[in-house]
C-alpha cells in the first residue's frame, strides 16, 4: 500500500461491550500505527454508547436502531476517511501483525480487496475455519502460505479500496445479517476488480452462543441466504440447479444444527435451540420475497 494511503478499521457493534473492548484493545496493539478506528454503534441498548462517549481516539457513529450489518457497514464507510476500508467484527481479536499483513496485500495497484483467515478461539466450538467464501456464499477452505487471488472474502476479516467499494455501490442493506460481504464481492468481481486472500492475516472469532438470540440469527441468516441466491444466481443457474444446491445446503445445516445441539448444549439448553430451526425455515421463506431494485446503496 502506498505510504500516502490511509486505512480505516470499521467495527460494527451491538450490545457486546466486553467483546468490543477486547477487540479495540487488540487494535491498539497493532504494529501499524496511524490508522483510523471507526466504531458503529448499531442501536446498542446496553452500556456501549456511554462507554464509547468516554473514549478518545475513536470515530464513533451512533445509529438510533439496529439497521442490520450491511447498513451499519455503509454508515461506517461514510464516516471513515481511509483510502482502504478494513472490516472486522466486534467479537474478534487480532494478532499484533494482522493489519500490517493485510495492508501489505495492496502493494499491487491491481488489488482492490484483501481478506484473511478466520480462526475460532481455542477451546470454543468451531464456527468456521480459515478460508474464504465461495460463489454460493458458503465457506471455502484455503491452504496457502502466500497471497493468492480468491473470489470472496470473509466478512469479519476483509478490506477494500474505498474507490472500488464505492464504485459498485457499497453493501446492500437488504442483507440484515449475513451474505452482504459475498454480494459485495460478486459486484466487485463483475466490475473487473481483483481480490486477494492472505492466509497469514488471521483474526480469532468467538462464535455466538447466546441462546436467546439464536432463533433470530438463524432467521436472518436463512433469509439473507435465500435472497442472495435469488439476486445473484437466478438468471445464471436453472431452478433445478438452485433447488439441488439449496436442498444439499439445508441438509448440511440440519446436520450442523443437530451437532450444535450436542456440542453447545452445556452452554445453551437444548430446548432453546429448537426455535432456531423454526426461525431458519421462516427466514428461508421470507427471503423469497426480497428483490433488490436499487443498484447503489449509498
């Protein structure tokens, strides 16, 4: 990356103050200095707004209500000043050389986006392993010691040149939770941009285990996935192809759901997980009705 370029790290947060504090602490330990940190308070109702108001050295965006991840990302982009926009989740922590390694991927002017590995915190249930996101929005494992061109980047460890992201219209706010990053990557690729996966730029991601929120997350994830497929593949794949892929994905998610019941029931009561399956079905059906009519989102 050019010395004249600046970077903004954008963190979206919602009612997870202790996790946000750990995330920001790891950002302060980065070997790269002089980058901007933008925190988007996505309608927090806990102690986060008060705590953020007392912090110095942060650019804070306060949204009155939870607008969803994609809309919050757009708000962060509008507030940020960096030429490179870096996105990380509030429940992630990063090694000290994470940002330096990520930004090194911009040495070539041909590169418009760089993402890295996502690892679960040792001792926690697996959420997803290191890798990227394939063209259907699913995780694809990548084992590479050096940077490689790769079509999709994980949302909690990705970055883009501002000019490229703004040129394709930013993130689609119809994605309330999940798949907004895959959708943005598709539009970047269609516009001729190149994305790089840098396996050495790692973040540690804490998988969500809050039982009371699981049904909602299953709903929004299923809704976003269905909308993602209809928006991006209905004209390029036949309905039988989409149906077969979605049926296979549904079986895989059911397997993960049942495995999750066994794997996390010590933290989340089994009966609290059952509504999550109902939420996923409702979200899938709701996604059938989502059709984007706006090519630009900010």
